[in-house]
């Protein structure tokens, strides 16, 4: 056996006070770090993303796409490190989303984006109110908090002003707060509504009104009077604030008499955009949809907002009510609490197993002490590495419960065996720790080797699991140290030899060992059968991996549902409001709904009147009878009864990899260099997929049914009057573009003055016949009908999307229950082939589906890398090419067990299941290490391979069973959990439990056969003793 060495274990046994105090220091550091760890749903794993916004009020989607989006895209395309560039152009607005590689600094990207905007500014339309602006965003991120602002007494414009100037501005200054989208905002404005008839009657145009207002309502510097004894600042009444002041403004003189603005127009105090509305439930108001900054901690950000709200509410009028409508941190905290309870249950189960097998209080307490110290100390390392307490790091700790006790069990059990042999407490502790030290190092380092490939995974998935892998690795390393220092020290002080009574019944472990011994003899007597069983297991494991349905991340129930509405492209605002209210009544009636908000109109990510937004908070899971996905399935048929509108719902996810808001969980992008070709084949693909029951909520974002009234300018006729196409465009913009012609400032904000035709005239195509321009040659009024022909309204796009400067369309879809993402990917590609999509039209999956394709391609390599890493570590430790193969032979049965359990429980092979499989690679080979390590030592002592492996199996049976049960019971709460966030944890627990059950049943018999087979195959001589490892 390995010789006793005066190493770390012996030193700790000789210095118990120092050992205990150093251990206490570890616990103290972990206890201090734990409350300082930030809370989060998942580790930070966001692509650096910048969103650029540009406005040109009144400009058509085609104009915005060609005149605004394209010049910007040309400049942005030269920025290094950009992985994706998309744009969406609608009436008067363009939004571009730029996504960069994970290694790109968001600050560097922001500087380059600003430089590109400056370069492109010379090619943008001259009449843009402002240059494009940018912000750092995570456009796919769900809002972290939605506030409802309402008042039964205050007008909507005044309420919106308070929401913007007081609430939004103050909240945006809070650390961690990102974009605040004010839905339903009716921003105050002065609206000048001119009468085309009155203007034409006295020979004036809208341009005369615009110029008069711009020249007579100003806010310029005036200077000051510098006297000998004082300085007096000059001030004038040059700025107009009230509609009554605008009424008195003189536009022109006709026949010596002044023409005031009130003679040709009605001036009112209204809102900047009258076509927006939002509700909290059924109560009209304004909603503040708050997102976090990229990288900001959700829980800390929301806590800061909640702390600031009382002070802000005190500054509002008494009639204004502010309430929290949706708070995502409630489900985040509930999910983390569930994991903490899972951790506690796992610890209790593992300790119970120790007590069952060791049957000695002192031994059980020693193992429990090692477990507690290792777990608590790991929090200190998490704090140093900048990690958070999230679902993945806590799952890593739960899984590590089984790993941590492995080391302590092996050490304590070996000491226990020496005590049973008659050694004294100190002698047994020194011998037991010295003999087993190499085995403990082998088990732990080969386990850590399985995590190494996770650290090199690319993309967002790699970012997510980096904290998982490092947390588990840190905990294992701490457990190695504690198991070889604290455990033998406590054993030397408190662990006594077991007392065997003459008539005492054999314990559970002894009875189990007797059963195993009988069956082991049978297995060794039928080695060919056992080897054949191993080969069958290997083949079934490979076949199972190939054929099992594969997915990405499980769909979570975060208690938050997002919705996007779509109506006919030419729907009126009034009809859209009525349809939204009908949908809201159905949502409000569902018993699972706790609160909800919805909005219509152009606001934030919503670019057209034909679309709206819903945000739905579900009740806590223990207060509702359906999951978020089941809620969507239940309410979908009722929502479809509302004619003329569709509400697309998707469950909010902690992992959202889309580059922007989406109608469903998964997206597919279709691109072409020709817009008409794109529209044709996108619609064909959409219709084809709608016949496939695997796809739900299928839609595309092509909104080509908008009404377009085309005006054909007769340039020759216009020239005869001295007019140009530019003059016509300017006149139309004044009349129908809600043109912002001026602004006025107060102490708290800046507001716009908007010029337009009166409401009765600007909504009718017939008004074009009574629309006049002034000829600069003759001064006479020329009707527009003399210069242009008005075509019958045709259909046109409400929005135009680009992807990488090419016309693009996005298909969104959810999956039917039981359908794996991998199957859906195959069926979508098959549908493309069946409809004969030409090569000029191509597409790719985006977001989660794209990440799934990438991870699917890398899965075999990840598994192979884990196997190779384990083989290398074992080969180095054992100085052998052969014995690592014996140890790795335990893995096929584990893989088969994991796949069978996933299949039986209806789970697809997701990323979480893959991580469970990688964990099994580290866990299961422990059985082989415990056997092979003892067998090799026994062979060096003169035993034959058959005798050595038999004795190894019998001697190490108890620690094998104990460590396997510990790992299994550590994963069992993850498998059986049904609380908040359980969807994410269950596949990992299922894979680990299934793998351990099958591998434990088979490897106890196949591993000794594989060992003997390799011994005979390679005819290796008895190896020289390995150098003693000082521990």
C-alpha cells in the first residue's frame, strides 16, 4: 500500500488548533461574501448591442429606408467586430440595431458608431429635426419593471408631462436603469390646424404660417446692460407659450389689413401624437416600461427604483397614482429561493445516506463538516471572481454537494476501515488519509477535467456556463483541501472504532455488500457475456444520442408573458383601440392573470398603428393552475375570436438571444436583394409552414397592405408656374406630415409646435383637390390638381426591414407541445426545399434557433473534449495509456441511462441535459478510479489481476455506493423540483439521476471485466510503484 508520508494530512493531524482555525477563517470569508453576492436570474451573457434611432416626421417607410437607413448602414458596415446589422423603417422613423462580437468593448463600439453617424450626416435629409441618436441596449431583454401612472382628474397631456419630466428623468439617473419607454405618452404640444379653404381664399399658404411662426416665436440671447453700479439682464416676450398668443400672431397683410393666425387656423394645446394610447388593465394612463442597462444587475436595479419611488410620488399632485404593475424580480427571487431550498434538501439527503452507511455519529458529522465548509468557502471564491447568485451557479453548488462529499467519504471511510482493523485514532487517521490521498486527487482532478471544455465553449452559451463550471470547479478544489486536512484532523480527535456486539445484526451496507459479492462472482465467471453487455450499452448510447430529439434551453415559466398585436395594415386608430380593448377583456378574465398593461400607437419598439403591445404578469405559481406556456395555449382560442386582430403571445425568458423584440420564441430571417422577390417567397414559406402542426403562432413582419395614395407630379406644368417637385413636397409635408415647425422651452422641458391641416381636411384624399400653392412667377394661387394627378390608393408597406443592407423579413414561431427545436429546424429547411425557394432568396435562423444550431454542431466535440481531458489527466496520474481506458469504460452506461430517463420523461436533449451528460463524465468514472487504484496497488503487492480486481471491488464497494448515492441524491431534488424556475434545472437533474442509476447497476460488474480484458490484451507487466504523493 502507499506508504505513510509526513505530508499535509499528517501535519494537520499534529496541529489540530491551527487546522481548525484556518478552516474557521475559510467559513468566515464565505459567510462575509455570501450576503454581498448580487442576485440575478442567470450569469451576464449579452452581445454588445447599440441601437440607433432617427426621425423624420411624415416621411414614408420607403423614404426612411432609402434616405436614412441606407446612408447609415453604409457607414456602420465598416465598423470592425460587428456581427449583425438590422434596420426597420416605418412612417417617420428608422431604428437600426448593431450587434457586436462578445469580445468587443461596448464603449469602443459606441465611439465608432458616433463617428459613423457624423460621417453619414452629410448624406442624410436636410430637414431632419435632429441627427440620429444611439444608446447601449439589450433589445431582446424583457422589461424589468413596468410602472402605471394614472389620474382620474388630470388630462392625458399633463399626466404624460409629469411621467416624462419627473418620473422618467429621475428614474433614468438611477444606476443600472437603461431605456425607459413611455407607452401611451401624449406629450404636450401646440398644434396649428390650418384651413386650406381660408388660406386659398386670401392667397396664403401653409409655408406663410410656418415662416411667420418661426420668425416671431424665438428664444435667443439678448445680452445685458452693464451699468456702473449694477448689471441688468435683458429679457423680451419673444417666445409664445399659449394658444391665445399664437392666435394674435400676424401672418400677412392683405389690402392693408392684418391677417391674424386665428383667421386662417385653429391653434390648440394638444399632444405631439394623438394616435397613442395605453392602459393598465382597463384604466387609461401612461406606462413606464423600464429596461436595465446591459450588464446591470436586475434585482439591484429594481431595488434602487423601488427605494426612489416614495420620494418621487411625494412630488406629484395628489390626484396622480403610481403603482408597480409588473415586477420581474418577484419571480427571480422565487426561483433563487427554490434553488436554495433544493440545496438544503440535497444536503439533508446526502447526510442521511452517510448516517445510513457509516452508522457512526462522529463519522457522519465529520463528512457533514467537510460539506458545509466547502460550500460556504466557495462563496468567497465566487465573490472574488465577480460572480452572482443565479440559477446556474446555485445549481452548480447543488450538484457539487455530491462531489464534495465524495472526497470526504473516501477519506473517512478509509479511516473507518483502519479503525475496524484495530488501529488507534491517530494512527488510523494518518494511514487512512495517506493511503487514499492519491485516489482523492485522481477523482477530483479527473472531475475538474470534465469541466475544462465548458470553459472554452464559444458564444453566449459559453458565457452562461463559464460561471457554472468555475463555481463547481472551485467548490471541488476546496473540498479536496478540506477533505485531506480537516477530515483526518477531526477523525483523529473524535472518530472511534465501531463497537460490534456479538449478536448485532449486519447493517444495510453489509447486507448490500453480500448481495454484490455473490453477483460479482457470477459476472467474473461469465466475462464474455459482461463484455458483450458493455458493447451493447456503448452502441445503444451512441444510437440514443443520434435519435433523441434535441432542443436548446427549456422554455421557462418566469411568470411574465409578452404579446404583440397585429391588425390590418390600413386599420384606423379608433378601430385599433376598440380591438385592443376587446382583447384586454379576455386577458383580464383569465384566472391566471395578476396584472397586465397594453398600448397602441407608435411608441418605443412599436413603429406602426397596426401593431400594439401587451405585457402580462401571471400570478405566483402556487396561485395558478397552469404554466406560462399552458396559459398561452389556453387563452389563444379565445383571443382568436376577436375579428381583425391577432395577439401573438410568448413566455418571457431569462435567456433571450434575439436581436430585437419578437412575436414568438424563435425567428428565421429571409433575405433577398429584391424586395418583391422577398415578399413573394416569404409569404409562400409562411403559408407552407402554417400547414405544419409543429409550428404555432407563425407570422412574418411583412406589412404590405398599407394604403398608399400616389401623387404624380407633372414637372412641365409645375415649371410653367415656377414650381418644382421640391415645392410640392414641402407643401405636402406642411399639410400632412405633422411637421414640427418650432419649439418652446419651459424650466423643465422643451415642446414642439406642429403645423397641419385641420382634422376634417387632412384625413380625406379629396382634400388634395382643394390644396393650393403660390406661384413665385405670378403670385397667383395654383391648385395642386393643376400640377399633379392623384392615383387610386394602392397597397404599400407599413415598414421596411433590412438585414445587412439587404431587404429582409422575419418569420416568428412557437413550437407545439412535445416538438423539439431540432425537429422544427429540419422541417423548416424541408419546407424551403418543397416550395423550391430560389438561390437568390436565402435565410438563416436568428436568436435562440441560431444559437441552437451552433451548439448542436459543437455538442459532439464538447463531449469528445471532455473525454479527452479526463483521459489525459488520468493518464498523467497513472502513468499509463491503458488504465484510463478501463476507467472511461464506465461512461457509456451513464450516457445511456441519461438518454433513457430524458426520453421516458418527455424531455428533449437540451443544453442543460448536455451539461448533465458532461457532469456524468466526471462523476461516473469515480467508480473506476476507486477500483483500479486499489487493484493496481494490490497487484504490486503480489496478487494476480483476477484476485486484485476482485478484492478492489469488495473493499471499495461501500465508498462507491456511498459516493454514488450522494451524487444521485444531490441531483434528485433538481429532477423532482416543480417550483419557480424548475424548467431550467430539471433536464440536468434528470440526466444525472438517470445516468447514475444505470451506470451504478452495470459498471460494478462490467468495469472489472474490462480491466481483466485490457490486462490480457496488452500483457502489461506489473507496473512499478507510483511515486508517493505527499498529502
